[in-house]
C-alpha cells in the first residue's frame, strides 16, 4: 500500500535530483499532472518545514541543504564500512558490470550502495532500488542468512509471481534454489526477476547485519561467466574484508 502524500514528497525530491535546477509551482504541477492547489499546499508545507526555498525571487523552488544534513545524521548511525564500497568498485572495474551491496527490507532486497557499469548496455541500478527478496540472486543471498522459521514467516507474506521463466513461484522452489546455492557456493539468477539479466551474489554478513554483494549485467554478456564472477566475488571479499568484520 502506498500513501500518496508521502510518495508525492519523495517524487518531488527525485524530480529535483534529476533536473538539478529550481522549478516553479506550475512546472512541478505540469510535470506530475497534479492539481495546482494541492501542489501549492505540498510545496508550501515543505518550505515552512525548511526543506525547500526560493534561491531567487519568483525563480522557483529548490531543496535546501537540510535534506543533506538529515541524510548525513541518519547514515552516520549505521554506516557501511569503507571496505564494502572498495569491494564493489573493484568488482565493477574487474567485471565491467554493475556491483551492489543489498540489505533486507521486509519482502524486498534494497540496494544500499551501487557502482554502475560504464557499458552502454548495462544493469541500471541505483541506491534505493528494490527487488523481491525471493526472486533475485541478491535477495536469496540474504535469505540464506535467515533461519528456516524466519523464512517461513516471510513466505506467508510473499505473493509468488512469475516475473520471468525461471522465477521460483513456490516456497519449495525457493528452498530448492537456496539448497542449490549453498551447494554451489553462490546464488545466481538468469532472468529470474528482470528478463535478460543475469547475476551472481554471495552473503556478506557484517556483525549482526545481513547484507549481500551482487554483480549483475546483461545475460548475453555475463551469463556464461557467472561461475567465474562468483569466484571473483568470493576471492575479493576474502581479500578486502578485515579480520574483525568476519
């Protein structure tokens, strides 16, 4: 269920992140197709709370640095250790594909750090991108860190949908894939959630945090190399992970 007003605020911030310039009430209302009265109320509220301002008179609204200050305060509570970004940066450079760190968020795996491939045809993933936790390699690498009881509780909430021809669409199918992943030493996906996308992932627990690291790209390019990519991920984690984080 989406709370529309909350979604509208987030969509406004994403709009500014994409346009990178001030926008007038009319421009924002027209962009989203919102009534001008409700757009005015939303912008006025954000302005009164200190999250929007007008850099120049009648020049349009723009986010204030308060967003950045709040984000920094939040991220400082449980930051990712620096070596994890070095990990995905090295994996992306070595493979030419997109590498990410993911964490569980209910029924989803959410990307909390990403280094995108520089190839014209690539896996477009950004921080905050989500995939169903059971239907992608990154999510299944998280599920491997759950007890069977925890997974069963999660399965009762999942709507098993056929995202692709190889999507596991039952509890037993997911459990079979998890057993296969344990046996091979990594999780893999071949169009399970996103068609024509392949990837390899392994669990990346840090303290009591359940994380995973995944490398993914177009199936025509990375598909034949998934075992090699998985081995590279494992070697790179073993080399970069501090002993205290094991």
